[in-house]
C-alpha cells in the first residue's frame, strides 16, 4: 500500500460522522428511558401512598372492601 492511500483512508475515516450520530441517538434514547423510569417510580410511590391513605380512611369510616373473587 502506498502512504498516500493510507492518509486518504485515515482522512476519510476522520470525516465520517455517521457513527457519531448513531451514538448521539443512542445516548438520547437512554436519557429518555431513564427519565421515564424515574417518573414512573416517583408516580408509583405517590399512587401507593394515595391508595393507602384512601384505604385507611375507608376502614376508619367502617367501610370495607367487598370480598375478592
């Protein structure tokens, strides 16, 4: 191989940005996924607290849940 061919190949590789774009999209998708997990975890905890509070208030008022089938 000639040295000029290697230089051209290295220059072409350095200018290629397709892989960088794919990595950026992958990082963005991972960030969105992490945000969704954090939101669902937070809302899940808040929902559980809300249902527990309602259940406690209903039991205090003497109202019981119907038997499950």
